């Protein structure tokens, strides 16, 4: 049997195919090698700086350092706002994979309220996830120990020691100093807009009201930072470089602890305010609003229950009555009106009118009553101020007219913010013809001027504004700008916060000022004066003016009966005084809500404040 013939292989074709495949493989290898070389070039040459930075970032961490907040002292160097160490439980959201579970497990170790959890979760949404956020502050020693023993279970959870604001005098200085609190979303956005967010990278708190808010930049300081080497678990191994934070400036106030305590003690349960300033430069000596509240409640986040109690209280403790309490000035502005009458030559020191106990406008039978029903007889400017004769000032107000009154009193500071170094201030109201048209769309009538002339009707003032408006009477037309802060810096390096007087009134006759000051001195020194009884036996000379502000209208022939009125409808008691009468170093205003009788209630309180001022060494001239 014949075998099948095997075909001879085509070596040429096979060789050609092999060569083609070998060339393709070689080209592919060369191409891949080229890609590797290109990538190496990109990584090691083109992108060298970028990857070096990333590499260092995995090894080096920049930790911001919060500056210590500046301290606040009274005029004698007593600490009013300090920084106190506290422990807080803090979480970094970026390092926590299951936040709800972590919060649940932490709640099993220490007590966490629903409010704390809710507040924390809101902060997580508002802030950057790599920021450390406090879940609970002011941890007890027991809580610190428990958390330290269990910290290995909670990556991204730490116990941090920080300095926190503390106000050792509680509610005594609240309305002046204010308080700090956690930075909220709106404040964070404002810091971003102002280009200051970077300086707050390690800060949790910011001034909310008072001096803490007004001097936030000075008190806060400048952030520092550390470059630290970390391991693969993010734990710091060593510090490579450190730039220390610059502490905020300390500030020194003109307020005196003893004077402030005296103000608190004499007000007791009364609603009202006491403010005292040095008329020579505007330094605020006493600044107390009653009732007050403890600012420490706000530092670590006030509870809803406590905040609602303050917010809904009928006594309104959150209102700063010194600068936001708006009251009719009543008879305390009679010296101011007398000065305008004398300077405008509308009256002289010898001018007299007959007071039958009421005042009648021409062609009107409405009687504007004097507080003395049978009147004072013949009255000049001395008697009018000393005995607080309403009829004299009704007549003077009509002769002057609303336009002159409004213009002059505005120059003295009424109806304007005083410029004190806190932001919580009302301008109150100095009415005018234009104001009434804009507010009520009505013309100004002579009948509006009559009650305005004794500090009633539309005229309102704050206690601080009234004190400041008195400085031109004592400084021959020069107005003082009030200021709480007298100096910045440490006791070794103090920068004075000097604020000079500014001209407010054009002086026509210096004797006019002497006459007005004499009438106020006699209001205290003579037995006929409405403030005489309160200052009997004082070791210093003083001057002043009482005021009783009516809050509800009384029928023309009716008699005021406090007992028949609701307690909050009764008259306010006002007192404006200064001492020494010859060379004043203190001006004081007392405003009492619904206390009635400026001479019987407000003046004795002013006496106690002045007694302390002159006997306890607060007066710098002694």
C-alpha cells in the first residue's frame, strides 16, 4: 500500500511571518518602555513639586494654634473676664466613618443631651469636615478619665484641654462687657467676606455683645501654627516648625468693681439703670442695668430652657437699660431747656412769670397742670428749676418753639447715639416738626410743644444719653464721648484710650452756664429743692435735677393715684446729678421703672453711689 505524500513546508513564508511578529513585538515593547519612561519623566520632572508636596502632606500636618483671648480689667486692675482651662470632647467628622453609631456609643459612656447632639450635628453641616468640633464642653474629671480609657475605640475622637472664657463676677458687668459664644454660620460667612476666616481656623468663639463684640479684633489676637510629623495613623510624632500665636490685647476699663456692686445693691429688685461718667473726658465709671443675667450661661451654649426663661421674662433682663432703655426724661431736662432760653435771650436770670398752677394756650381752655395745683406764684428760672415748676417751662417752650428746641437739644446729644464703645445702643427720640410729619403724617401743634417742654410727650432718652447731654452744661458747650475702655495692653505696656471733648454748642454768654449750674446746685443745697432731702449731711457738694415721668394720661381734673394703676403703668423715677458742684468729676443718672417720685426714690440711690465714689477712693482727684 502506498503512503500519502507529506507536503514540503514553505520556509520562506514562515520566516516572513515570524519576522513580522518579532518586529511587532519589539515595537510594542519599545512603545511600552517609552510610556514608562514618559511617565517617569512626568512624575520625577514635570510633576515633581506637586507630588513632593503631596508626599510631605501625608507625613507633615499643619496644626493651627488658637491665640489666648485678651483679658479685661477694671480701673483698679481687678480681673473681670479671664481665660479658664476646661476639657472638651471633640470630633473630627472626616475621620469618623459612622457618625450616628459613634454618637450612640459615646452616649453610653458619658451623658449627652439631645440638645448637645443636635447642636453638634448642626455644626458638622456648617463647618469644614476636617475641623475639630466640640460635642460636649466642661467635662468632669470622671468623664475625662472614662473617655481617655476608651479613646482607642474611637478614631477621630479626642479629649482636648482648652482655655475658655469665664466671668468671675457673674451678672455684675454683663451689659457692659457682654460675652462670647460659638461662631455661628452667619458669623463664619462674615469672617469669610472680611478676609479674616484664616485667623479663626483654630478659634471656636467670638464676641457676641458688649465690649467682647466691639473689641473682637483686639481681644482675639493672631493665630499661630505648628508643622508636625505624623505617622500612618495620623498621630503626631514630632514638631518640625512652630509659629506661636499672638495673644489678644488686654483692655482696661474705667469701671470700678466697688461702684458697680454698690449700684447692684441699691437697685435691689427695682427695674432700672444706673450710669455714671466723668464729664471731663467721658470715662464711664458705673454701668449697671437691672435685672441682669449670668453671661457664663452663653459661653458654652445656653440651654433652650434657660434662654427662653430670659427671653420671655416680663422684666426683660436681656435689654441693656443703660443704652437701650428708652424713657421720657421728664423734669431732668429742665436745666437744658433753661440754658437754651438764656443763650437765645428768650429769658434772662431775672425774667418772671405768674404761675397759678396751670398753663393755657391762647384761644384754648385746656389746662396744662403744674405738679403743684395751687401754683408757685411769681417764678424765675431759679425757682423754676429748684422747685421744678412746670408752668414756667410750658411758657418757655412755647416762646422758644419746637424748631429751636429740637435743633439745640440734638446738638447736646438727644436723639443721637452717644458713640460709646458697645454696639447695643438706641438713639431714643428727639421729636421735631419733620419727625412728626414722617412718623404720624401730621403737623406739629403748639399743644405738642407744651408737654415736650417738661420732658414728656414724644421726647425720650436713654440714661447714658441723658448723662452725656449734661456734659455741655458743665464744659461750656463741649460734649464728651463716653467710653468704657481707658487703655489697651499689659500693665507693663499700656496704651491710653484718650478721647477728647468736642464742641457741641456755640457759647453766647458763659454766664448762662453758670446760672444753670447754680440752679442745679440749689436744687440740692436749699431746703426748697426737690433733691435736698436726699443729700442732707453729704460730705461733698453736689447738684442735680429730679424727674418723675408720667406713663399714662390722667384726665384733666383727675388726681394721680398710683394704687389704682397697674404696677407697670406707674410713674418712672429719674435723677440727674453731678459732684462736686464747683468742679464736677462725676455725672450720674438713675432711671427707675414704675418707682414714682424722682426726689424720693431716684435721688437717694444717686446719693449712695456718690457716697461710695467719694469715700472709697474711686475719685481720681482725691
